[in-house]
C-alpha cells in the first residue's frame, strides 16, 4: 500500500514540476511529451489537487488563471478518464454536458461562417453576415447562465471540501469569456453597416478568441472539473444544486427529465418546502396555481427588475414559443436585433415611471394577436418587473349580438 501512495505522490510532484515549467515559459508540446513519457496518462483528479497545492504554496491564483489555457494545451489527449462516474438524465452534470453540446453546435456554425468571410471581396457589404454572426454570439452569451450555476451552486460545495483555488481560477476564466463575448457582440453591432474589409480583422482579433475561450472551458469542465465533482459531492448535495438550478436558468438546453437521487438524507427531505402559496385573498397549492395560470386564455411572461425572464405560462396553445432555457435570460436577447430598441425603450419608460402600459397588435398567420406590456410595481410604486400578456383575439373580434344560452366552445370546435 505504501508503494502505491509513494508512486501517487511522485506522479503528482512530476505534474507539479511540469506545470511550473509552463509558468517559466516552457512550450506546452515539450511539456506534454515529458508528461506522456513519465506518467503515461494523467488522472483527472491530479490536475485539481496539484493546482490547489501550488496555490496553497504561494503561486498566485491570477498567475494560474493567466496560464490556464497553456495548462490545457499541455494536458489535451493525456488525461485519464477511466472510471469516471456516469450521470443519469436530469442530473446537474448531465445538464451541464447537454448545454456544452448545444454550445458546440453554435461554435461549429461559427467555424463555418468565418472562412466564408475571408473569401468575400473587401467591398462586399457585411450587414447580412454581421447579423448571422450576431445571432450565433447572442446564443453563445447564454453560457452566462451555465457559468452562474457553477459559480453560485457548484463552487460553494467544492469550497466546503477545501477545494478553493481551482474554482477561483475557473471563475476568473468565466469572467474573461464573458468579456470576450460582450466585446464580440459590441464589435458586430458597430460593423453592421461596414464592408467585409472591416469585418475580417474583427473575426481574427475579437470573434475567434471569444469562440476559443468558450471551447476551452468545455474541455476543462468535462476532462477535469465534472469528473472530480462527481467523485467529491454527495447525492444530497447534487440534489441541492438540481433544486436551485431552474431559478438561475439553463443555456440553450431545457432538461426534459426530472431527477431525484435514489435516497436523500433526512436533512434534504426536511428542506422540501410547503407547496401551498398564501395570497392576501386566499391560498392555492402549487399544483393548483400552476394549473390555473396555464388555463388562462392568454400567455403571460414575467421579466424581473434586472431584465431577466423569470416565468411564463404553459397553456395548451402558445402564441410565441417559450422553453425553460430562456429562464434567467436577458429579455433583450429574446428579441431580434431589429426590435431590441423597442423593448429597451419600454423597460426604460417603465423603470422611470413615465409609463405603465404599452399595447401592440399584429396579424400573425391570419390571427389577430394583441400584445400588451404592463409595469409591475409594489405597494410603494417601486418597479418590480414587466408582465407581457399575449392573446389571440381573432374569435372575440367576430362576436356579435348576445349569447344567453349555454354553449360549450369545445363542443363547437369538435
């Protein structure tokens, strides 16, 4: 047994030495060759443990963050994932991985567009291409919810186990990625009326680094972070993460399967809340309230005071598509670029108190659709959010005279 422990310690020391070589300027490919020669494959748990040790020994977390991508380059293809736990559908890690697959589709689409841009004549008007890129980068920006679930739900449990350095480094990389994506979206907005000549350097200098940053984080999560977390956290802790995930929202993927571990401890069972909701004028169970709201003959969507989508009804016939992946998404990102300025104006006027309602009506697919936004305020008049109410009024507009006898609408439809 002692020989196994000594060998394990020696391998960790070798990995630590290699990482320090990277910080001293050694090329990643040279370090990878040394690691492969000395260790074969690197167990995924070693990477986190060694980073934690280096930070504890005085290597600044900022320095580790700065060279994090170089670490990844040296480790790609040699991390040993043998024995990695599997995750059932609906488990938080399964959801994280499905989000990564959705992000990879956006990345693949962008990698198809980038070469097209390089082939365009410099004088080619870039508005349409910039719009296509903007759609993809707006989708990639959804990764913010993916990162926030890690930062606010997953990392606190790691810290409880004394794993503090790697989460700090990863959080810093999240912020770098967010900044790169914001810069990409802003650059595309500014060049929407420019030529391909102006767009080409933006691809190289701004867009490609943002895409690479998202892709690098996917590698770090799936090769190192998630396997280590599966080895560390209990089922009850994963259930805590699962139970709170919907509040933050999902990234380009809506979990379709409910998940609950086979056995929860008594503390977790005690945390299950009373599902009866008390109102000033009465009360309903959560199931009753959900059914009532979904029975209303119109669609409701609530956006909170931070401009994030927090709720929508799920009636039988929706006017506009919604899925739980939009929860936590900025409302500005839920509308096409051509109408974002209208949404921003409404929210701005509601927040300032200038207006409380904004009605619109359109014809959509032969149906007369009425859409109205309402400012939601508390008893003191403070802005709490915006309620969107959408209703198909086609049938109501045709009504004439009176109806005093009982007549079932569903019978008539049948």
